[in-house]
C-alpha cells in the first residue's frame, strides 16, 4: 500500500468490476509512477482493455479506488477518478487512444492537430480560438515528433495505417496530458513503423507517463520500463521484460512456451 506516497501518477487500489457476476477486473492494485512507461500484457479476456475503460471513466467500478496525482505543476491534487465523468477525466490530464485510429480523415494532418488543441475543444474555446504563434509552434513541434512534419497539408485519409496511428498519438500530445494510455498502438504496422513507434514512445515518456496495452512482445521489450501481466482480471506478475519472459507461470498462461 502506497497511499501516502506522492511519486505516482496513478494509484489503483482494490479495483473490481463485475458484469453479471463475472469479475473482469478482480481486486486489482497497480501503481504507475510519474514518468514511467508501463506495459500491460496478458491473454485475450485478461481484463486489459477493461482497466483502461475504468481509468478513463468509460466503465464504472464495482468497488475500489483509482487516484490520480498530476505532475509537479499541479502538486497537491489527488483526484479520485471513479467519481468523475469521461470528459472530466480528459480535462484533468489523462488522454487515451483506442485500438482503431480515430481521426478526422477529411481534414489535413495540420487541422487534426489544431482541432485537438485544448483551447479549441470547448464551445467557448472554439468561438475565441485563434491560430496564434503558440498554437503553430505546438503543432509543428508535435508533427516533428510523430514523423509527419512533411505531411501537415496532406489529407488524413491519405496516410498509411501506421501514420494514422501516429497522428492520433499526436492529437493526444497536443493536449499535453500527464498520463497517456494507448491500446495496441502498433497493431497492423509494418516492422519499420513499429521501430519508429518504439522510438516515438520512448521520447514521449520523457515528458509524460505512458500506459500501454500490447501483444507484440518484441515491441514491448524495446519500450517497457516495467511490464504487468494480467490473467483473469488479476496481476500474476510484474517486472522487467526479461523477468517476465523467464517466469514459468507467465510462460504457461500467456507466452505458451
């Protein structure tokens, strides 16, 4: 129990969610440190995506706590996410990317990033929003980071699948969240795109805490600080990728060898 600590960005304690008696997440306790890149792995049905649903407010917990402690500039806030709605959680500084890219394909790369800028996301903000030097600088900075600086004027529908994944990550980065959650970010990517995404996420983790669900073990080995293994809604092991791969229980329930 680390309830008195302040170095975490997320403290999940005794979290449970039941669907018609089935516990998709079962008494889960998990801590994500500030600046950490954590990967959750596990077989299908382990509860991985449900954990992200609970953190983001898409699903309501049956019991337990999810406390969010933003970075130093907001120190002193210790927010209980289970009492908040989805949009409130986003505004508090938590961004999420789902498995399938969710971008505006009829808009350009630039416009997708611009529309994600925090001041443009509310009704009042959209009415008073201006394409200021600050906005332009931020969009160009993010576009450079996600390898799309040369494609700012291209329509998003013309991007490859991997580039669309990068654009959606960029749409999160523009918002400057403290915690970024990604569900299978390299699914469907080429080997070259996966390598570039590993590079991107290592850079992202220098300024943000990152929580990732992933099945590609080679990719996980390239990026993860710590790996959490879920099975039947419970944690069966946490450690480095090397420790995970060498654990006999993990091999039996997930890795299959």
